[in-house]
C-alpha cells in the first residue's frame, strides 16, 4: 500500500487502479467478515479464560490492536487509490497534450510547406517582373504567416518541455520533431529576409499607376468572383473561417465543472470540424492551378488570406482546447477538494452533541484522525491553489472562474479549520458533561451500598461482646470512608458550576438563552469573532440556530456548531444537590446506627454482668469490679445525654443500668459481710 513506484504508461496505471478497485470491492468485504468472526471467537475465548482465572493476552493480539491496524490499512488503501487516480489524471493530461502537440506539428509542417513554396514562387515572380504592389502584398502575407508560425512553435516547445518534465514516454521524439520544425522555420525566415526582401527593395511604382492598378484589380475581382465557382468556394471558405474565429473569440468557458465539461465536449466536436476543414483549404490550394495572369495573382491574394485565417483559426481552436482542458483539470481538482471539505463540514454541522448515546471515544478518534488528514491534505490542497494561481499568472481566459473557485476553496478551508476548533471545544464540553454525571452515578452507587450496609450489617441488635467490638470498629472505618467521600462529593458540588448544559442544546428554547461563539464565522453579511456574546432565540433547526447578536442586536442564522451554551448546567446542579443530600442522609443514618450500636453494646455488657453469680463476682478483684461498673455507668450516661429522652430504648437502658447497679451493691454488701 505504501509503494508509489508507479509505471509510466497510462494502460499500466489503469490496470493498477482496476486491481485496487477489485481489492476494495472484493477483498475488503471478505476480510471484514473474517475480522468479525475473529472478534466473536476472541470474546468466547476471553469469557472461558476469565472463568478459569487465566486471561493474560498480549496487547498486540487484542481486538483493539487489530481494529487499529485495519483502520490504518483502509486509510493506506484510500490514499493509494487517490494517488493512483491523481497519477492517471496526470497521464491523461499528458496524453491529451501530446495528441495536441502531434496535431500542431502536422499542421505546422503543412504550413511551412506552403510558406516555402510561396517564398520560392514570389522570388521567381519578382525576377519575371511582377507588379510591385502585388509583390509587396505577397511579402506582407508571408511575413504574417511566419510570425504566426513563430508563436505556434514557441507554444509547441513549451508543450514538448512539459511532456519531458512529466516523463511522457514519447516526449523525446516529439521534442526532436519540434526542434526540426524550428530549424525549418529559421531556414524559411532566412530565405524570406535574405533572398526575397532584397529583390523587392529595388522595385518602385508611381502612385498614379498604383491607383489604376488597384481599380483594375477591384473590377477583375468582382468579375472573377461572380463567374468562377472555384473563386466562390475560396470566398466562402474565407467567410467560414472568419465566422468561426468570431464565434471562438466570443465563446464562454463556463463557470463550474459541469459547464466547463460541456464547453470542452462541444468545442472538441467543433475542433474536429475545423481540423477537417483543412481538406477544403487544400482544395482551394489545388484550384490555384486553374488560374493564370492577373486572375492567379488575385486568387493567390485571397488564398493567402484564407491560409492565414485558417492558421489563426486552427491555432485559436487548439489553444481553446488547451485552455478548456487546463481549466477542466483545475476545476476537477478544486471540486474534489471542495467536496472533501464540504463532507467534513456536513459531519460537524449535523453532529448532535446532545445525543445521550454519543460515542465520545469514537468522536475523539475521529478528531485526531481529522487533524492528521488535514495536515496531510494541506500539501495537496496548496498544490491545487498553486495551479490555479499559475493559470491566472498565464492570463488564462477564464481567470474570473478560477479566481472564484480559489476564493471559495480558501474560504472553505479556513471554515473547516474553524469547525475543527468547534469540534475540539464541544468534545471537551461534552466529555466533561458525561464524565461528571458518570462520577455522580458512581458516587450515588457508593452511597447506596453504604446505606444498605448500615441498614443490614450494622443494624444487628443481638451480638456478643466480641462481635460488638468488631461492629463498632467497622462503624468507625465506615465513618472515615464517609469523611473521605464527603470531600469527593464537595468537589463534585463545586464542579457542577462549570458543567455546560449539553442536553439543553436539543431542548426547545422557551426563553432567550445567553451563549457564546466558539470560533470565528463569516458568511454573506455576517461576521462574528470567536468568543462573541449571542442570545439563542430558536434552536429548532437541525443545523442552524436563530440568534441575536450582542445585547439587542440583529437576528441572524448561525450554524449550531458555532454556538456554545455557558455553564452552569441546572441538571448538574440538581444532581449535585441530590448527591449532597444523599450523603447527608447516610451520615445521619450512620449517627443513629452508631448510637443504637453503642446502646446494644451496653445491653450486651449488662447481659453478661447479670449472668454473673456471687463466686464469679468475688473472683474478680475490687478494682476490676469498680472499673467495669464505672465504665458501664459512664457509657450509659453519655448515651442518655446524647439521645432523645422519649426513646424507649433509652428508658430501657436506664432501667437496666439501675438493675445492674443494684446487683453490684448487693454483691458488694455480701462481699463485705463475708
């Protein structure tokens, strides 16, 4: 896929493109199905190995690695196919240029044949004593023909050079033929200036004789034209060339790719007619043998005019084909770039950031890929711009059309760059929004689990002293967790102020909403800078919103992608409030459960004490007995002071403590009595 060593012939290139198309249409779908099958098998194996506790797979063998490699392959194939198409278009342009050059060579060879014969003919006529006026007119015609051929040969040299630069296979042969033509033209020019003009310099004619001669020629021209069909054929040919030249000079070039393609197709048919008209010109040349004397001189003058007109017509027509071909080539590239940019534009304008199921990792991957593609595309885009500017510098007749497309291209490129800023900003806001609510959701789940533990594990009323000690320690650990989590909840409550109201982008606007632009936007008479304050009036449009500029400015339509709603997000504020209330509720529950557990711990201790008999009591030392009694009474007093006097459990606690104290008093009296 990375190989760019392309063959030099058009046939081989088209074969490569055909193979690439077959790969895309046949191989890719087949491999896609195999890939999906592998993914399914991987998931099945993954489940199995996880069930047996073994799932250590190299990162390079995971589905995401294969997916990334697959994406790189498709991108490489797309780039190769694009490069193949570009190279084929380049070779087709070279082919058309070579065909044009071949036609120009043939026509110029024929023209040089005529000029060389004309020069030799005029030299002989001057030596025989031709009239000076006729000789002068013939010399002017020859000079004009040589000048026209000079421009044509210069154009052919440029074409031959371009073919050699483009590595066209037959470029050297065509270049050699152009050089030979140039040498022939130099020889013809030398014959004209070195042999014919010196002979004409000695010819003189009185003014009166010139006038009489001109009047005689006019009468003769009228008589011959009316009487001879061959002369009429020549006149009609001259008229046809003039009309076609006028039509070519007034012809349009089109304003877009379809109209330019239409003009090119139409002119190629017309050029074929012009090319075939050469046989009519040759017929007129052949008819010259039917005239003698003054009629021949007159016929030669008109024939020379026809040959000049036809050479100009053929040159103009060939140049129009070249200009249309260059214009079409530029517009094809420009349109391809605009289509690519428009496609990227539509993706962003139609993206629904409020979609609750939006795949943010996929959007992040798309953003990174888009920035990479733009960086790679910039060189190709700049090349198209350079080609358009080069055509303008060469004074291409469709300069206005080229300038318009260049302006649109540069404007659209700048706009897509602005849209990447929108994409980056909205991606950041939406990621923050979804991450925030994901954190809130996880925090709520954590709180619910602790609440459930408080209502089950830590709600036991009957337990041993050892169990009670463990439960009290668990309660204390839970309290520390609640304190730590309380800091996280406080952070979420604080961050709620910065969350953007993403979901509100889809909700109907019931009242004007203040907002801001996240990029610059220019269209028609609207020009807004990044960070401008706007007021959203209506967001019901799929991709365009109605906003008011500034405080009480004018109302305009803006792409929704340009607009960002500022924080805070009421939904986030409400979620933060609920989360804070949930935490407070659990903390209060913890306090109640901890109080109740301390009560139950005292009840458990009382139960143990009540189970003592007198020997067990006496077996303990007096200090130990006093410490136990003091601890029980202190804990009970704390609970009674902290709790609600109306609590039945606390009333029970007071009764139980009183009973224990009486038991202690009784055992103490018996111990003293003994």
